[in-house]
């Protein structure tokens, strides 16, 4: 009996492989709007798509980022400014996109803009820390998508949302993990709602990569700021030794886990845009495939014990 199951699995794998490699016949007239193009994944993706012939509409937070992207970029690439936390900025960007794409509609939307700081123990956070990260990573992406959905439906286009493996498994405190969990849920519901309109929705879940969002100096500075502003009783309950060991753990993660090859992520985004049958989810990075995603399927008690063992112990804890 097991031979039949093996045969079915083999046939399914071959069919999937053939489907996965089928691409669109042409991308020359297809507009793609990308958020968060000042640096990192968005910046690299915009350049790669422009070279491949897409008509790239790149949104940057700053004029400096827009100018830097525009310089020396081959192919059709236009830039605009966008703050995804500001509804008026999103409205202006959507009007600009409508003028650019005309009656053809928008083929691709890549929600890439994101922030991570502050990351740290949950008790060290204030509500405003959560609001800021959620506003960029989740609510901003949702509002941009809602503004551009009519154009995406017109072109039977694609939405690519940049989530994270930490949208599957919350490994640290702060607003980053909740924001990515939110984006995962939004992507799933949007994909099902858009099924009959021909709009495909994909989620890219990178592991840990070296970008401006995961800059070690920024993370350490943020942690020091949080620590310095904690109430005395909270600092006493954790202890100075906990703080320094927590910083060491962050340095180890940045040194030994973070990947510097951003193309591993942008290749997933390119496939989601250019494949005839884009995948629902893409994982990028060795740690995503071999560490975080497998761990997300383990019993919670196992993951809790593993993370509690890796992370430092507070000075005054229940024994």
C-alpha cells in the first residue's frame, strides 16, 4: 500500500514543480507599486524588477531615499513619497498610481514598508511602542491595499505582503510579532475574498536578514533607551546582569543567524509577481526553513521551554 502513496506523492511533486516554473509570457506593460523602497528588500526589488522590464512605481519615505533609488537605475522606474502611517499621504500616493497606470490597472502591489524597533521584553514596552509598529507594519499595509484594490481588480493583479517567520512564532516582545501576525491574517482573508476577482495574494515570510530594520546598533540603542526609562522596581526585578546578557543574545543573533543575501527574499517576491501560479506562502532564509517554521508546529510548551532556556533569567523570578 505504501508504494501507491509514494507514487501519488511523486506525481504530485512533479506536477507542482512544473506548475511552479511556469511564468507569464510578458511583463513589459505591467505596473508594480512597492512600498518601503528607501533601502533593504524594497530598494533591491525595485531595481531588479526595473531591469526585468516591469514598470516600477517605487514609494520611499524620504526624498533622499527616492533620489538614491532613481540614480543609476536601469529600466522604467518612477518614485514617489509615502508615509504609510498617514492617511493623506496614502491617498496622494494612490492618486499618483491611478494616473500612472491609467485604464490598465495595477498589476502588482508589494507591501514591504516595515519597522521592528523597539524589540525587547514585553514589560519594557509602552502602548505607544506597539501602536507605532502596528501602524507601519499592519495598518499601513492594510490601508494601502484598500486604496489600490479597485486598480488591482481591474488588472487581475497580485498582492505580495512582506510578513516574517515571527508572524508564525512570536519569539520576542514588542509590536513586531503582533504586527506580522495581523498581516498574516489580513493576507489570508484578502486572498479568499479576491479569489473570484482573479487577484492573487501571496505572503513572503523571511527569516532574519541584515537590513536597516534589523540594524544591530539601532536595536542596542533602543534596548538601552527602554532600560534607562524603566521604573526602578522593574529594573530591580530583572537586574543589570539580565540586561547585558540580553544584549549579548541580540549580538549573537545578528552575527550568526542574520543573512546578508537580501536576494533570497526578493527572488520570492519576483516569483510571486511573475509566476503563472504564484505560491500562497514563501519562506526565505535557512533559519526560516530549518528553525522557525518547524518550531511553529511544535507544542507551545516545547517552544516556551527552548526560548526560556536560551534567553537570560531575570534576577528576581518565581523559583
